């Protein structure tokens, strides 16, 4: 079998120097029916390798309950069939602008700041997960006839911590689970990051978007020999909801995508290659944060400020856009990469099939949000203080908190301490305010009064020191300076709406005039003549999630800049397509449209 090793100044395959020209494609952000096309696009651009993260929370949404871990193995098989090597980054933490950096909420809820350390309880859970997920990787290593040439130890750990015992444990566990190809770490090219994130005896690589010569000089101060590699060449960037400018949200953004010009990015790529280094384009194809899996960041230089949730599109201003089409950057990169390829580059695969003609939903039915919660939500919990999402077992979704203000008493400020992230407040059944920010004021409220707070998570932090923070009401509810105790809380998980059998239990009311009735679940159909890739728009809707034929396309939000959701062609079918829209803020629009 072939042998891939780390040489003194290059990677070697059976004793022959080889340069890895890799591109990031996350299998979990691309519809499986489209993997082959995206991988063929990598080959056509001049790459010989694909890199992917592995999101633990996606594959183990509840402790001990696994969801399609085999998808990783199928993706690696597809990469091999496409003629590509593969780099696997199994975490346990991945960042990736993904919910909670890939860590399950059932883990970070109870463990908090103990994650990503030597903590025994945390390591036991990681070890168990590695045993499961690496069973998909180990048989597909290159020395066993597969595509995997390298596996990462953690991810950008030097940006977070300094627990060398933790990193060594992970490296040892990877080996114990059958990983025999070279291990590596990846960190920013800064002294404190490389000292915190590197493991003695494990190849260190650097992540950056420009300044390759300077970055590799820093890396060489920490690693005197071994191949140079930029493990994340940031050729674009991602976008946050309510951003003043589109940072790269793709076709659905108000502004033209293009955080970075094709020429400038190609020049930066050329510099990496002129240094004799290998490279991984991050992202080669970004894909989509389907099903509400987008993460969030904290603002400020040290990532401790306001929450900035990431949009549904992960187009990333990548050379292959969200719709699988080549961009100007694709052709610029292809020109740079072509001289380093072994032989002529293959042509492009056939374009994805577009939607045959525009379509619009017919009349909609409506189930009020309280009815949806009562039918599909978890059991209501009564507690002295508000339980968090994690305590209620809600990873993505909404929680209703109900509490009473005693009386009689005069009007005092009603406020929420530690709100994460957004709430719609009702007092005595009347919508009173929409709240955001960690300390939010509903308004002056007299007692007695009945209060409801519908709280939605906008995505858990995926990077920085506030990783692993809880969602929901994490402090309490104050009337003047007095805490209100005795809270009734009930959660609705987003994945509760994935099953048609569950949705069928709801009672829907017809909306003959086409108008929206308020927060709740809307149901209808969209007639499609020619299924294909499409953009879904929701004029007049406020904020929520959309499903087509049981497939959750992700979050929409009038805050922008993203104005349309990507619909993979394989999701649609000729004829009637089942539409669900969970509108959380309302009032809703009267229809949706595909184009």
C-alpha cells in the first residue's frame, strides 16, 4: 500500500516528494447528491486533495444518539472516486462558523469552561466519540487503500488554550483509534498561538490569508524543518446577519459578493506556492448552513462583545460559489495552480440543473405558535429560576418562559438579565416588545400580570473565549430589583419539525386571503415543473425557518443582508412540493417564491 509521510522539507508519497493542493468542502454543508459535482470542480480548478471538518454535534445531537456518522465515510469514498486525496479534521472542536464550534450542547451545557481541557469527564466523552467517528476514517487511510493522507489534532487550539496535556491526549487517542497517517495542528502564525497549539512531534501548519513569507518565517521559528503548509488560506470570508455590508453572503445578499478581489487572492495564493508550500483553500466551496446549524461570533478584538450570528449562506466568496458555479476567482486560481498540476487539468463537469421556471406557493394554512409548542415541544418544566436551553435539551429552536408578576403593585421596569439571544415578550397576552442583547428591558409593567418570553437561539458562539456559553435566559427576570421566581419553561427543538408524521398532528387553519396571521407554522405547496437549483425568497416575512419536502433550508431574517435561501435541486420534485415556514416573530408574508 502507498506510504505518505512527513519528510524533512516536503511531504513524500512512496519516497517521492508531493505537494498537497487542497480545497475545503464540508460534506455537511452540501447536499449529498451534489458531492460528486463539487469534488469534480476541485479537480478542474487544479487541486489534488479535499479537506473537511467533522461536526460532532451534527452527528450526535443527543448524548448516545448518533445521526448518519457514515456520511463522513461516504464522502471520503466520493473523494477517492474523484481522484482526490483527503485531509480530515475531526475536532472535537472545529470552529468552522458552525453551531458551538461543533461541540454538542449536551456536553458544553454541564461542562462549560471545562471543555477543551484535560478534564477527565470531558476527555472520556471525546474518547468515546473518537472511537465512533474514526471508525469511518481509519479504514480509508492511504496506507489501507483509501484517500486520507493526514488527520488534524484539535483545531486552532492556540487561539483558545494552552493545555498541552490535553493536546497530547488527543494525539495519543487518534493513534489508539487506528490513525496511522501523519497528524498535524493548525494555528495562526503568531508566537502565542503556535506555542499554545503545537504538539511536540506533530507537524505544525499555519492559517492565514496573506503575507505567506512572513507567516512561514514565524512558523519556522517554532518548527525548524518539515514541509510548509498553509492549512487555511482564507480566500474569502463569511457574513453575519444585520451586517452593514455583505461580507460574502452569496447570491442572496444585497451587495455584490467579493470580500476579496480575484486578482489579490490569486497573488496571495501564488506567494504561498512560490514558498514551496502546500496549501488548503478555505473555502474552495463553502456551501450552506442548512437546518439552523450556523454559528455565531462575538464582536471586538478579543471576541468578548456583542453576538454576531452567521447567515445561512456559507458562500464564503469562494472560487466555487454556493450554487456550485465557478467564479472569477475560480479561473484566477486555476491559472495559478495549473503549473503545479501533474498533467493537464480536466474540464469542468456539467453545470447543475437550474429551476425550470419561477414558482410561487399557493394558499397557506396556519397553526399558531403556542399550538406548535404544545404539540411538538418537550414537556413543560417548572423551576425556581429560568432553565437554559441546554437544561431543557434544546440545541436549535425556541423556548417559551412563563412567569407571573405578583400584585397589586405599581408599574416597574421588567427586565431580562443574561438574555441569549432574542425574545418576543407578551404581557397578559399582548405582544409588548422584541428584545435583544444580554440585558434587555421589556418596559414598565404593573402587577399582577402574566408574562411570556419566547426566546430563540441565534447560534452558539463558534470561536473565542465565550465558546460553550449557554442559551436562553441565563440570569433571571427582574421586576424593579426583585427577581421573579417560579418559572414555567417549555422548549421546541427545530428538528421536531423534520418529520411529516409529527407535523400531521397539528391543526391548521386556512388563510383564504393569503395574509399571514402571526407567529406560527405555515403549510402549503409549491408547484414545480422543472426541478433544479433555486433561490427561495420570502417577501413580507420576518424571521424563522423554511422546509421543502422535509428538508430544512435554514434561517431567514428580514435583517439581511441575505435575502434568499439556496434550494438544492435534489430537494425538489416535479409537481407539488410540501412547504413549511416557521415564522417566529410575525406577522408573516402571504407566500414564498422560487426562482
